[in-house]
């Protein structure tokens, strides 16, 4: 009566496939996206055509770091909850960087205190 579920291996395979697919589309970190948003409009260049990207790389959401197949899909993305949360997150204070993490862990520059006597 007991025993393993026959679909157990299928679920595991499905999960590993999703993680592999997720890794395929690497996203920029929050700090890199935030830096790009802080640039002035004069530094922004038109997007180059790239055949490997969806929509030839012309339909891009800067906040979410995603490419879309056409303008309709991109405009639908602008209405989603995920995009609105990302907008709010990027309009707030600067996200943490690697330097912040190292300083918090005590791995930053050593602070040996003031020099009391010189020899």
C-alpha cells in the first residue's frame, strides 16, 4: 500500500528545469539598475538591435531589466504588480552594495584607532 509517489521524480525534474531556465536569463543586481536610473537622459543611448534578444532588443524595461517581444507586451508589463513594486523600490533609497555588506560583517578597512605614541 505504501511506497513512493510515482510522480516524485517528475516533480523534481520539473523543478530543476525551472531553475536552469531561471539562470539562463540573468538579471542585473538592484545596485546596477539603480545606478543606471540615476544617469541623466543625455547619457542614455538608443538600444542597439540584437537578434538574440526578444523583439530585437528594442522593447526594454529599465527598472525590471527585461526585454519584451513587442510594445504591447511591454505596456502590459508596465501595469503589473511586479513592475509597480520594482518602480517603488528603485525610487526609494539606494539599495545595499557589496561594500555595505562587507562593512557590516567587519571585513572592511581595519580601524586600529588613533596612534598614541610615535617612535
